[in-house]
């Protein structure tokens, strides 16, 4: 029996190696200075979906909200083996908060129909604070399993997953359909570690048209797109200045002076 899995994928700005000033005078991010990448946790979610397809059959459908930046994650999904990709893009979707974005994504999933699982990353970047998957699950009215590390079993009626908790692991079971949020894979042998794009699929899908659904196709009213919170700006954390003082470890007077200074500053009791 095949399972139909939906993956919610996102392109994010790559902030791993920031150099120079990335904020303008108004506190806005200078996006022209940043590269972008596939959200790593969404990429882990895609790998889980592809593993289900490999083992049980079915198809993998990927949605991405918003216009591509510098990397088209939907085309990257095709390069890895996704069957269907759909972009959700409309001027009305710009500046949505997490809750409104979840309404858009949930409406798209419903319109597509016939899903067994929805997978997405935990989503801690760009102000989402790990709540996107929670909101989508609530909008769809399906069970939520969060911080999933591995799918242990899946059948026509239920899915069993493993997730890490403080001091151990937890095994959970939920009826289908369900939504899983997936954490990042840190080790190469992790079951979530993504596969590479395949050369054959790159050639096949280099110019594959990607359908786009907007507000009209999803039949979204003003209430669904209502924004409760808006990003007012960013602030850079000042770089910490660390003062260095060399002490001769063999000079007793210098060591005593060092201990005295540390005690005087409150760093040593």
C-alpha cells in the first residue's frame, strides 16, 4: 500500500558565515548581501518522505510559500525525487506571520487532498519559533507529532515515530492522517540525513514548469490572511570585547595579583 506524503519546504537566508554589516540604518536585513539555502530541517523532512515512498510506494508532494530567492527549493525537491511541487505565491502572501502562513499552507494541502502525512521542519528560523507545524496541524484538524527523529512503522491506520526527550527517547503512535515536525540531523548515519540531488533528475526537471497557486486558487478571504504580529525590525548584538592579560604562571606575585583581580570583579569567590 502506498502513502501520499506532503512536505512543506522553505528557502531561508544562509546566516552561517556572516561578514560585515547585514543590517541597514533602519534595522532591516540587507538581503542582497545574503545567500540562501534549503531549510535543513525541511530537507530532513523531505528525506523522511522519500524513504516512505522508497519502502511503501505512493507519492511525495512539496509546497513552498513565497517566491524563490536565490535557490528554488521546489526544483531541489524534484531533483531528489519528489513527484509533485506547487508554489504558493501571491502579493497577499507577503509579510504573513506564522499563523496566517499556516492557514495558507493548510488550505493548499486541503485543496490538493488525499494525504496520509504532512512533514515539515521544526522551523526555528526567521521568527517562526517552532510553531508553523503546530498551526498547520490545528488548521487541518490532524494529530501533531513534534521533533520526530525517525519513523519506526507506518500502516494504513497509524504511524509510529521516535523522538528525543530529555534523558532518553519517546515512542509515539498516532492515527493517520497526521503531521510530523522534524528536527535537524547532526550525524551522517542519522535516518534524516538527506540524499543528494540526482544528475538524471536534474536533467529531467531543469525546465519542468512549477505550478503556482495564489489567493484566488485557494479561495482565501481577508480573515484567513489577517496578520496578528508584524516584524518591526532587527537589532545587532554588539560584539563582545574580551580583554586579555598575560600572567607568568611561575611568578607567585603575578598569580596572587590575578586572583585578587578576579575576586574584586566578582568572577571568583
